[in-house]
């Protein structure tokens, strides 16, 4: 599904190196958690997977279903099945949420050579998924993410994910800013999408989210490198002892 | 006006003087109208065409733009006028409305819906005819526009147009479209004037469209809205003239007490366009909403200039102007709110925002407040920015191709002004123009 090989990357503007040789393989159906302290490169990794142009890959490669995606535009990656749930979903005043959803779904379908969705079919899908994620019609009538609470924004991200049906879900600190009830709704939404063909990378600071979205593999990222890999029990260990031991090891 | 000696007369200025010599004997109107024209011509001889050293025209140098002034078209028969009208395109397509047709500056009663309008209490007269018996009163303008060079130039040559008189309390069941069509075959100059007298308590929606034209056309129209007490007037002005056209369009608004005016302007066409609005509150508790949408690209230059004169207390004015500038184009916004010494409880709010889509796009913003009363609320804001890269990335990360994502964001930028329009017919027509502008980008 996804193979990241010796990935080095820096910020395009100032040349600051953020990722210093990441190796990561995610097989179909697996959920990988990436944990690590602030500044370790977690969000950068998620942006690079989605194709943000603020970063420059200086070495290594990212293979998605066996093909390099480094030269692909963000929209091409999205249509190929990569989805990034943003840590801070962006408010876009003036773009109606429904217009946005329909435009995105049909753009991806068009890119894959599929028929565009009819309006009734689109509406049916939105209503089904929105209900499960407690996204109200009132929210859908507003401009994209405008006036949404933190929790509403995260639910709206997962709604987009459910509608776009990606094969690789990258969740960047989806738990930040969520209370325990909202966390459960979001986690349930993610768990519903688990399937043998769909993989996820869950980026988080805290063990808490991993109680709900149970990972197959846990990685610790520090200073742009993966310094430790283990099973789900590694997350518990980190929760108890903190990152100090691993951060030290990488220095 | 000032003692600064004028430079060399330009070719266009010489042509204007020659045109006046040739035409003035035959221009319509009684003696007082002739005197108005003579006075306007004397001012023109002294000042010439407005240029960048005249403060009001600092960013839009009409003298430099006008290399040559084509002649005024002879009046065409209705068949020829209908052909020009058809070639210029129908902006409102299937919308059920009354039409009043002006082609190359001449009003065509035979192509207009006069009988049906009269049945609703709205009487239309050709301006040429009205000038003969109503006289120079039709050329009177608010003080804030009295020295305006373009309005003066219109008075010199104005040969026709129309006077629309709406009876007190008349509520027109359909919008009235006033089409200003320019011939696309050969350049002409025009100087028509539309005078709308909205009676007390009347309600009307006017759709003014400015269409057609060709390389070298010079359109200089004045629309004068005189709004009586309690009347509600919406005037949506949509300018989509051909690329080589020079367009100067002036809206004059005088509002009596308790009246409400919404003046909506979209400037999309013409190579060089100046849209001017002058609003004067003459009675208390009146409200004016001014909305502007300007979209320019290529080498276009489009100017939105407005002056709102709070001459009396207790009036509200709202201005929201959005400008999108691409390529090497230039946008200009000049907005002035004047609050006279006794105009207490004035509430005036002006906002202008521009979105620059290219490195070389240029925008000049000049908001001004002149406040002489002490118990007022006035504010202005001006912003200029580019497409937000984070928003663009978010849309692209959801699979929306870059060009489509940019279009969505431009529409989002304009949406606030579009939503304020309110009238569905106008919203649809404007959105269609905006979308076709955006999709025309290679």
C-alpha cells in the first residue's frame, strides 16, 4: 500500500531539514500510529504525503501502490486514494459545504474516469454518512467549516473521508481539541472505515485516541526519524514513561 | 478650476471641440439647454479632458487613454438598431422584464415596451423631446458631481436618452431593463442620459446593461435617479462592453426622506472603464446601499469611483466593493463619504476589498472620509490580497484540480457582495457573468 523509503525533506523557504530518513511500510488493512513529541516532524510527514508544496523532498521516495507519488499534484494524490484529515481544518467563507463536497467527490470521480454523481445520489450519500457522524443539516448549510466548533470541524473532516472513500487515511492529530464524547464519535467514524483494503496512519500525541482506534503498529518519531517501532503496547509504555528515553536515543 | 496653464491640446481634445462646432446648432433643447451646453463646453475648453494631475482622475487618466474621439452616430432606423441590439447580446435572456432600448446613444421607442409600462404608471419620453419642454432642469446634477468632467462632457453632447417617470405609489410588477447597446461594426461616441423620476412611495427595479462596442468606441452615459420620499429603487448596472471600448458611466442619485436605494454595479468589460456614482441624501431617514463587483484582466483598466454626500441628518449608507485583478490589469477604487456639519446621526460604512491573481496585477485604493458633524458613525476599510495558499491546498488535497479550486476561491471572495444583491434575477445574471469570466481564463 504505502512504502516510505529513506525520506529526507526540508522546508522549501528556509531549507530547515525536518525529516531525516524515514522508512515506513504500511500494508493493506493496517493501522499505524505515529507518536512523538512536538517538533518531531509528524505533521510535516502528513503534509508531504498529501503533496503540500511548502516542503521539498531531498532524498528517498514515497511509493503508493508501488508507484512514486512525489511528482504528483495534491489533487492527483487525492484521486489516487490519499486522504489527509487536517489537524486544523480550514475555514473557507463563501464556499458552501455542500458545493465543496459535491465538487470534490465529482472531481475525484472524473479523474478516475467514473461517472459524476447525480444530485439525488449525492444527497443520499451525504445524508447517510452525516447522520452517523452527527453532522447536522444546519452545519452542511453553512460555508465550509465556518462557525464550526473544534469538534464539529473534526467530524466534518471524517465525513469528507467517509464520502471520498480513500484507500489511505492520514489522520493528523484528529484527537486534538476533542472532548471525550466527540473523540468517540470521531473514532467510531474512523473504525467504520476500517477494511482489509484500506490503511490508516494515525498521528497523535496521546494514547487516548488509540484506546478507540486500536493500531496494529506503533512508531515513535523523533527529530525526523523513526526511533522505535512496536505493537499497540508501545503506546501504553509511552503514556507511562514519556518520550524522554527515545528522544535521548536519537540524539 | 485652477490656474495651472494647460499643456498642449491633445488630438482628442481638438476633435471634441470640432464636434461641438459642427453639432451644437442641431442638438435638442430650448435656450436654457443651449446655455447649459455652452457652459459645459467652456469648462471643457479650460480644463480639457481629465488627466492624472486632477485629483479625482489621478489613477484613471482619460486624456492619455483617448487618442481619438469617433463621431456620434446618426440616428438609425428601428431595424438597424434591432440588429445592433441583437449582436450585442441579451444579458438577461429569459427574464420576464420590460425593455427600454438605447442604441448608440439614441432611444428607440419602437423597440421598447412603452404601452405596458404606461399601464403600470410608468411613463417614458425620449430625452430629446423632454429637453424641448422640460429644459435644463433635466441637466441639473447634485453639487458633488457639478464639476465632474465626464458629466460635463455628457451635457455638451447629450442628444437623446430617456426620461422615465414613475407615478407615486406605483409598484412595477416586473423589472425594467434599460439597454445601452453600442454598434460593434464601427466605433462611435455616445452621450446619452437617462433620467428616472421615482414617485413618492413607488417601487422599481432597474436593470441597466451596457453592451456591444468595438475598438475605439467611446461611451459616456449619465443615469440620473431622482428618488422621491418613501420610494424604493434598485438599479443594477452591468457593463460588459467589448475590449477596445472606453466606457465612462455615471450614476447620479438624489434621495428624498425615507427612500431606499440599492445601486449595484458590475464592471467586467471595456478596455478602459470608469464607473462613477454620486449619491446625495436630500431628505432624512434615507438609506443607500452601494455594491460593486469588478473583474479585470489582460490590459484592462477599470475604475470605481463613488461619492456619498450626507447632506442631511439620520441617513445610512453602506458600500461594499470587490475587485478581482488578473494579468497586467489595473483596478481602481476611490470612495468618499462626506458628512455635512449638521448631518448628525449619520451612519456610513464603506468596505473595499481586492484580490490580485497575478504578480503584475495592480490595484489603487483610495477611501476617504470628510466628516464635519460630531455625532456620527463612519468607518471605512480597505484590503488587498492574493489567493490564500493554505485554502488552495486544502481544496486540492480533496481532489479539486488547481484551476477549479482557484475559481471556487474567487467566487468565495465575491460571494459576500453577490449575497447582498438580494434580487434573484440580478444575482443569477451576475453569477453567470462571473462564471463565464472565470472560465474564459486559458
